[in-house]
C-alpha cells in the first residue's frame, strides 16, 4: 500500500478522533450502512483532495464501504491532522499523502501521487485536482467530480465558461444543506475557535472587522457579536452591505475600519483584500487572520515590505514589527484560520456537507458519464433528503402539507 504521512505511530490517537467525529455524523453513518450493503461505488477509483480531518476520514470510510478505492491528499498544507492520516492508513487501509506543514513542492507531489491511480471520480476542496489534471493535460477517462467550496466552484465555473472543463462537476457547496450550514455556522464557530486558540484574545469589548459578508462572513460576524465584540463589516457588494446594515452591523470601507479594529478577518474568496494601505492605518497589536480558501486574501508581501522584524510569538502567531514600532500579529500564515489553528468545522455540520459529497458521488456513477461537461448543482432530491435525515437524527418532527394546502399552493385561481 502506498502512502506518505508524518508518523504511523500516531494512529491510535487518530482512531479515537475519527470515532469521536463518527458519533456526531448520523446522516453519514446511515449512508455508510447503506453503501456497505449496496456497494454503489464498487471498484470505482476516487482521488480526493480534502482537508485531512476526522470528518473527512468518516467520508472516506463511507466511500470505501461503498466499494470505492480512495486515494487521499490534502487540500491545504496546514490543515492536515497527522494522527488522522496515520489512522486512515493503519486502521482503514486508505492511501493518504499528506503531512501537516508540507511545503508547496510536497503539496503538489502529493496531488500527483493521488492522480497516479487515474481516478474515475475526483473530489476537490478548492479545485486543485481538477486544475492540475487540466493544466497538465492528463487524458485518462473521468466520469465526473465533486467540489466542496465556494472558491473551487468559482474556478470551475470559469473553466466551464471558457469551454475547457473536460468532465462534469457537482458543486456540493451550492447545496442548501451545505453552504447555509457549513459556511455559515461551521465557519462562524470554528473561525472564532481558531482565533481564540491562537491568541487567547478576549472578544468582549473588542472591535472585530469582517471583510466579506457572504455565507462565511455572516457566520463569523454573528458569532463574534455573540461574544460581545463590536463588529464592522467591509463589503464590495451593495446588496450584501445593505443586508449587513439591516442586520445591525457597522458598515464602512476597510480603509476607515483599519484604524478602529483589534481583529481583522477575511472571508471573501478574493485576493489582496487587506493591503499595505490598511496595515499602515492599523493599531498597535492588531490581529489579522483569514478564513477564505487561499492564503491570498491578506497581502503578505505587503506586510513583509512594511516590516523591519518578524518573530513567531505564539504557536501559530507571527508578530510583525513595522518601521514605526507598531506590531501586527498574523495568524497561521494567512491560511484558513479555522483549520490551521483549530480543528475545522464541528462534525455535526460536516455531517451534512459530506452526506452531500457521498450522495453526489453515487449520483455521478448512476448517471454513468451521461452528464455534460459543466458545473451542476446538487440534485434537489439529494439536498432535501439530507435535510430530512438530519432533522430525523436530531429527533425533530415537522408539519406536513394537507391535501387542501397542496392544491391551494399550486393554484393561481384561488385568491381568497
Ligand atoms: P460568498 O460568495 O458567499 O461571500 C464572499 C463575499 O465576499 C461576497 O459577499 C463578496 O461580495 C465579498 N467580497 C469579495 N471581494 C471583496 C473585497 N475585496 N472586500 C470585501 N468583500 C469582498 O462566499 P463564502 O461561501 O462566504 O466563502 C468565502 C470564502 O471562504 C471562499 O474562499 C470559500 O471557499 C471559503 N470557505 C472557507 C471555509 C472554511 O472552512 N474556512 C468554509 C467554506 C468556505
């Protein structure tokens, strides 16, 4: 069996983490049980490029129970849980290629390692597998792929628009049972968790600046406010900015917010959001972090240029000293703070995201290559099924439409 991980002796700890996560992933457990009986993914080769966490381990286990042969690499150099990688190899027989803190060269070597199996399905978080396959013109037959996050979906849509996408992709991120919960409540909670673990900062009474009021930004702002921070939103989209105003936040350009904030967090999927002009205005001791997919939201070169010194002051905090003596603290090298400084999203929310992944994978195989080369939404029956199973797992019942209501809601003739 091929693999490259940090240390196989970490497996026992990893196994317990995987089991802990499993206890909080009831929907995925149900899918795994069915996959075990029906083997819908029999002998399918899957290359997965995902954050190597205990939740991902449970997804991979479910796919394996379905009959698939899964090769796994990391979708971010800093998010790998080495003990989980070790257990996946030792206890579950999965080929994993990921080491926390790997450099860029190793990161891409690991992507190449999983592509060696010539996957029939790719599973991405950020579209690195798809973009490698396309930029290197790899031409093995592929049934389809799935994409986990907003940034990946944007990249894939632009490939589809340019007519270069070689195979169909299901945008798992666009499922309601994914982004409404994972991006909002998952990123909201785990980003705060990452900032707190990294800094032990008191949020109450602080001024907390959130750049980007999309699904992730909404969650982060909501949770920061809940802990007593004064929250400022910076946006470029008038509609989102208006929404933030009516949600009760202060809204202003980042240039203005720069001199007010104690903590700055980016969640835009854009690049160069916090730049030199902003660092120049920041208060001494400001904390800067990113929750967006790539480490390009904070202009790290700009920060280096303004600085005369930098040192690692805490496990995942670098302190930059500017020429005038002010200090700016950067968490996790500007990489996803919730996965680098904490454990990523709670299992209970990843349960839904990964249920969508597993069912979308099954759907791709059922369609057997009959889809077009474009980006598809998750079929609404899958989305609804995940919501229904999740509610059931929580012991929550809801009302049903009566026959009379069904007729009323589908008719235009009944006005009163
Ligand atoms: P979204 O599209 O819902 O929101 C992004 C928002 O940022 C939009 O409202 C947009 O107008 C705004 N924006 C873009 N450029 C901006 C700029 N220069 N200044 C201020 N605002 C700007 O996207 P979503 O789902 O919130 O995702 C955001 C990023 O977070 C993506 O990179 C996504 O892949 C990533 N993500 C990270 C997760 C994590 O675990 N940390 C989980 C899910 C998504």
